[in-house]
């Protein structure tokens, strides 16, 4: 392995572009290759981000033995196979969330990586953002007391199109897997518990894909109110509410800041003042893991990914309340 981790990117879509942009803010990694379904698309992406090698198919890129790690930005339903193929080729894998589309796939993929002794991490980039980590530091310091409520939602209007990735049934479309995983992950990040019960209300698009989900989770001493939507722009703010105060995290999924309140009084605040989108934090962390010989992230272990899948599967069981 070179001084810098050499990354190959699978896909040239929106999220892959965002990931590539943030390499301007990384010291321990470099973009080395990209693969797309067409040579034209791969070449265009490679030119834009000054990537030395462009491939017209994923399999050919995996044969490049100079690549250390692969970032997978394909639609959800391809994550399992794309990750498994990269693991088989001996590449470390950072796969966009959700890592898989159900708990069974997650268990199987985790076992594949474990058996092969290859690094695998779900790209829950939110966990690596300084503002999110500052908020949890405040919680651990006891600055809001025991956490009693977690509130988080993530929604943007997405016009209905059954062929679009967001609504496509074959691509595992739906607001829960696409956007809802962020509130789900945030609840786990701050509560580290499985809910005792869930109550879910969902609305469905004409093709049966969920496009609006609200779910209430009950824990022994806390509750979480989570939502995702393709129908409306939600507030997209997270609130971590304790006995003695609360933390507000605007646009928590890409958080740049957080504020600490006691009743209505702002008593502390944090802003990371970054210039990047924020993907550099997770990519840098993966590079550090690889240099140190770790096979999983300590911040985002595979056990987290399984919890996300299990919790979302339970939410989906409540879709019978759709209207």
C-alpha cells in the first residue's frame, strides 16, 4: 500500500461526484480510478476530477491491482453484489448507505468480509462530521442530562416518477431507505438501544413505494420521533433532548453546526467552518483504518449497519398503516 490510499470509484452519479469533490480536502487518499457503465461517462468524470484511470465496467477496474480501496455509489439494490465483488478482488470497501436493503443481506455481506479478512464500512458519513461528534461529546459530558427524546426528520420533495431511482421498485426505492436511514442512524448514535416498540404511519406512491414515513419508537426511558419524506421539505433538524437541556443540529445529515440550550437560553454552540461537503471526514477515517490494519471502523462498525437494517425492517412491517 502506498503512502496515500488509492481509491477507485464505482458510479459517476450525484453522490459519487460529491465524494470525489472532497478529495481536495484529504491528505491520506487520492482518486486513482473510476468505473462507469460507459467509457464516455468514465472519461468525463476522470477528466473533471483528474483521475488517472477510467474504466467502462466495474469488473475491469477491480482487476487493477494498484487500487487499495473502492467507494461504491450505485443504487441500493446493487450494493450487496458490488461490495461482494470488491471484497473478492481484495479491495477495501466503503459502500454508500444503506449498505444493503435488508438484514439478511447485511449479515451475509458482513460474513463475506469477515471470512475474507477485508475491510468493509457503510458510508454513514454523518457519524464522522465534527458537529455530530461535538453533540455526542456534550451528551457524554452530561450537559443535557439523561436523553429523553430524539427527534429527527429528513425530507425533500421528489416528483413522482416510477423510473427514477428514488421511486423505482427494482432499485429498492422509497424514502425510508433513501432518506429515513439518516434519522434511524441518528437515533442509534445517541441512544444505542433497540426500541421496545414502534408505531409507524406511512404513505405510499402509486406504485406502492413509501414516500412519506413517520415513526415513533419507544425505549425503556426514552422516545424517538423520526420521519422521512419525498412529499415535502421537512425541517431536517435533529433535536437531542435531555432532562436539563437540548441540542439542536440543523441539517443534521450534513451537519456543520450544533447548539446547546438550557430551556430557551443558548449556552454553547459549535460550527466546523469547513469548506468541504463533509465526505472527506469518513474517507480520511477509512484511510487511517487501513494504514493501522483495522478491518472495521471503530466509529461505524458493521454491527451498526445491522442495527439500521433491523430497525428499518421493523418500520417496514408497520407500512400496513399506509394511507
